[in-house]
C-alpha cells in the first residue's frame, strides 16, 4: 500500500467494511463543527493558567478593611470549609497598592502593573466559588467541570464542537514548561471524546520546539505511517472504529506538525518590537520562556488553532507556582514578574492585529487565597481558598473595564452574584457559538456535556 494515500482514501480501501464506517464517522464529526448553534463572537481561546492560585485580594479585589484590621483574629463566624481557616487566624492586608485604572476606573493592584494598564480591556469576575480547597480537584474542575477527572477538558470540547480550521495543526495545544499541573494529564484529556481532541503538548522553553523535530526523513516516516495504517486496519475489529480513527488522526497530526510547527515557532520572524513587547529579550530565563509561550499562542490562534493553554513555569519549592503558603510577597512578585508583561503583551498584540475580537483570553487560577494567615510575619503567606476568588477574560465579545460580583468586606466569601466554573464554561462556549446544553457526546448510555446539569450563560459579562 502506498505511503502517500490520504486518510480518507485509505479508509475507502480498507477491508472488512471498516473504511466505510470510519469515513462516515469522520464526515459526521467534521460536519458537527461546521454548524454552530448560533452566531459566534469568537473562534478561539487562549487560557493563561495561573496554577497554584493567585490571591484575589492582592490582584483584582481590593479590600481596605484587611489593612485596617490586620492582626485581629478572624473569629468563628469567618471560618469556612472552603478555605484553610480557624478562628485564631488573623486578617492579613495586601502588601500591594490598589488604584483605579483606565477610563473605567477598574481597580487593579500594583502587583500586575502591565495588566493594570489594560483595565479597560478586561472583564473581571470577583465572585468565583469552587468546591474543594485542593489543587488537584480544583484544577480538574476548572478544566473538565468535574472534580474526579475522567471527563474531557474544555479545550477538547471546543475542538469537538468547532471542528478544524487547519488540516496541518491540532485544534487544542498545550504550551508547557516540562511540568504538568496538579490533577495530571486528565486536565488536558479528551476522555470519552475521540482521541484526536486531546491536547497536543508542545515544549516552548527555547527558540525551537524541541519535541517536534523529526528523528527520521520524510520518506521513512511515510512508510512507517503506511505500516501503522495496515496494522490499525487489522486491529480495528478488536478495538473499535472510534479508537482507531483517533489513533490515525494523532499519527497524522504528529507527522504534519513536524512541517508546520517549526515555521510557527520561528519567532525570529517577528519584529524586534514584538519580541521586546513580550519580554523575550529579558535576562530572566523564566520570563523569557513565558513570553515565548504567549507569543507562540498568538501565532497558533492566528494559524487556526482553536484552543491554546499556557501554564506557568515552576521556579521554587513546590508544584504549584502561585501557591504561596509562605513568602507571599516574594513569590507572588516573582510570578508576576514572569507572567505580567507577557499576558499584557498578548492582549495588546491580539488587539493591534485585529484578533482580540475573535479570541477569548482567560487569566485564571484554580482557586484564590485566604485573606487571613496564622501569624503576621515578614514571611507570612496565604492558604487555599475557594469561597470567593477572581479571574478575568479579555476579548471575544466580553465587556472591557467591567467587574462582576463581589466578596464581603474582607474578601472572605462571596457577597453578590456567585459564579461557578460551569457558568464560565457555558459563557465561553456561548461566545464561540456553542450551546453548552446542546454540545453533547453519547457515552455510557447518556448524552454527556462539559457542564453536565449545571451552568448558566452570564449575559451581563457580554458586550452589547
């Protein structure tokens, strides 16, 4: 069999009826993404995952009362099962100054000076509520809508729902720094969706995507693919068509990536001004690498990738970069130094290229941090908190210069308009032209969805 056959041609020729079944399934899946449920405002998403949980009261939710009452015990009434808390803990004021920013007057802290300049472009949700103050469970909840995993990531649902804009690129890309956040690979899994909708992981630490370089010449690779097709055909009767079709797509995607990605990754083709905008000229390796990720994320969505996630580099003692149980000031400032300029640059760059309207940028951790601490010291930190925290969106039809929901005067609990991650998922899908209740996949005898029986579209967040 020729190694140059297209997937469709091979499926037509394959024996035992497998080819016809696979082709019908393939065409059906491609058609699924060609018919959005309603007019879309956006066509792609970039998730800047601040894994570990940045502090809401030190970024986007100013609480002057914390400084006024710093050192006072929080008392039994402030204890919550959704945070690490006890009555004898004490209130802890923010080490950073909040100021009103832009024409909107949206308060943003001095911890994030570059994002603060874009206050008029961001839509902040200050009333997020999680389910458990545990990194793994919250990370899975944020990505999959489930605490226990074994469900597709939002990136996989977007890929499945929208279909592909490029035959040579995956729909869903993870840009990481040789580490996987708490919750593991299930954060980025396709689970019961076809395997081709899982995240394709790319290293972005240097100027070259070093896990994309082929080890064999193109001719040898094509012969290997032909052999795999032959074996997959024989195995199809045992494993089932869906599993084999996913494997075929993944093989072919990997093959095409090796020709498409090097060109996309060649940031040397960007102007000096653009590279400087993202901080790629920084003397700090972590900041430079994160800037490379953000620039490549822009290049990927520009080329038609539907969903890109960027994780944070690990610079210190644990596996959650923003998880500052101690040394809050030192390490939050370090994380902000690494990410702030590049995230702001991403929004600015998308906007000046006319891409921000069609791209949703999400800045979010899996949780917030307590507004209290065991004891006020120079190395005081904040602990896990899901009883009220903040995230933001920019672009994609979201309102700029706007804050939704609120926490109480200490930032300890949601006071108004509680929002779950299911609501965020529903709203993001809505902006992409997808109805979260109608985007389903039959599995285990029922129609499964990203939001299950939860979630409402937050129309207040959407620009008129």
